[in-house]
């Protein structure tokens, strides 16, 4: 009887003090390290700067943030010009690069790539009413590309394409601007980026010409010597895909 009354007193005391008698949930685990991530934040919808907040956003940004979280790390985003990304990686200024970077044999000589995380391809875009019907028509046109991208290399490979007709720009938005003001007749870039530009600039009256004429796979680039990080990034990517989070991020930016 005394034992029963004692239990009642303990329960009453817990209720009075507003303290639960069950064990408290453990606090959320804080990231144990920082992952320094390089990107060129001028390639919507993959990476861009939100004009209202100044935050980095995009498919790549959310994906690397999810991967970092799976690895119990905090993603620290560094906005670096495209041509500076690989040098920054090789010099150890950043740990990895996620920037819609296509896996190529040439790039793989300097860096190591994660497993592919996105499939894309190059497409032509031009003003409405263009007489361009396909890649062979580009040989007589002024074609805008972002310098040192796979779009740039794809145009260079077109048979008969004059080098002086390839106009190289620092960023893809610069190439789009040249198309809108008539400085170039067409732009070649990754199809998701072209479609995003067309969606966000309906008054520009820009259209795609055909579909993608290449097939490319994006990868997260890392220093070739950092084999441990390479293993971890692949594990984190696989975990994000298996959990369904990858698909959620994909649907957000590209639809179902």
C-alpha cells in the first residue's frame, strides 16, 4: 500500500512540475565537419543566387546539402568562376565541385568524379522564326557558347564550323543576353538550362531547335588524391537516392 501511494506521489510530482517521466529525446546531432563546395552560381536551375535573399539555390545546391547532411557535414558553398573551379579543387581551396559538370575523359585526368547524378545533353536555341533546323546549319551562323564547357566543345566538333563563328562568353547567361540582343544567331548549352531560361524569359521569344544532340552525365568532382572523400560522397549520394530525397529535389526543379 505504501509503495502504491509512493508511485502516485511521484506521478503527481511529475505532473505538477511539468516534467515528463519518460526519457528526454537526445538533441539533434550537429555536423562534425564542413564540406567546402565550389560552384559557379550562374547556371539555373542547377545553381544560382536568389536575388531576393542572396542565398545560393538550385538542384545542385540542394543535392550537395542533402549529401553533406547524410555524411554529418555542413555544406559551405563557394561561388567561383567556371574556369577557376578545377584549379581551386586541385589547390585544396575547396573539397569538391558540384556545378553541372559533365564527366569527361579530359577532366578525369585532373580530378576524380563521383558516380553520375544527372543526365543531360546539348541543345540549340535561337530566336523564333529562325532558319536553323539542326547542327549542320550552325556552320554559317554566329554561335554563342560558355567558354570551356561541353557546349563549347560540341560546337567545335561540328564539321566545317569556322572557329571565328564561335563566340565564347564567360557565363551562359552572357551568351543568352547576346542572343537576345542579336550579337549571335544561336546558343548551344545544356538543355535543362536552356529550358529554364525560356521559361523565365517568355518575352524574349527564344525557342529550342530540335532536341539534345549529345548525351552527358554530371558528376561531383574531387581531388584525385582524396580517395576517402570520394568514397564518402558516393555513399552519401546513394543514401540520398535510396531515401527518396533525390527524387523529391528532382521533382521540385524538373517536375515529375
